[in-house]
C-alpha cells in the first residue's frame, strides 16, 4: 500500500505568495505534486481543491485563494503532473485523463477532512479532471 503525505514546500517562480498562502508538496505515486494552502479564517465551510488548466499551474489561483480562505474555506491548489515544479514523468502514456484523475483523487484524499464538504473546482482542463474525479468517485474523496 502506498502512503501519501503533505510536506512543506518552497515557492516557485518570481511571484511572492499572498499573506496566509503557504507552499506545500503532495507526495503521490507519480512523485511530488507541488501545491499551495490557505487555511480558513473564522467559520469553517469545508475544503476547496483548485485544479489548474493544462497550461497553468497552482499559481493561477494565487489571488483567489486568500478570498476563499477569508470566507471560511480550507483552500488548496496543486500543479498537475508536468506543470511548473510538479513531477513530470516521461512518456505519452503518463498523461492520460485517467492518470490526471488519479492524481486529483490522491490530492483530494489528502486534503479532505472527515465529515466536511469537499469542493472540486477546476479551470479549463482542470475542470475536466475535477468532473471526471467526481463522476468516478462522488463520495469516496473523503477519508
């Protein structure tokens, strides 16, 4: 059985991180997927997992994450395989919708909290991945 973990990360690129947004790294079967986390402020309305589009990265959500956190959402974003500083396995067979969906489910299982709503939000291709994850496992994304 493979165990997955969330570890501290480091910023990627020249953009500074907004106040309250911290870099993280998700250890998954494909390798490390880099992410960002913004803890909820005040009321807890559940968890949001943001999935970027094909040519994007977790940094696409930098301005949006503090707003969700200030509204009470435990907010996470990650760069998909092959994006930014996430693992980039070699070979076309490593970039199927099933592979991207499996990564999304791995990250969702890491960030979900028992009994709390988990909201998957994807931009562009990230929306396709989020939809596929929800169809494949509508309730299994909570540990």
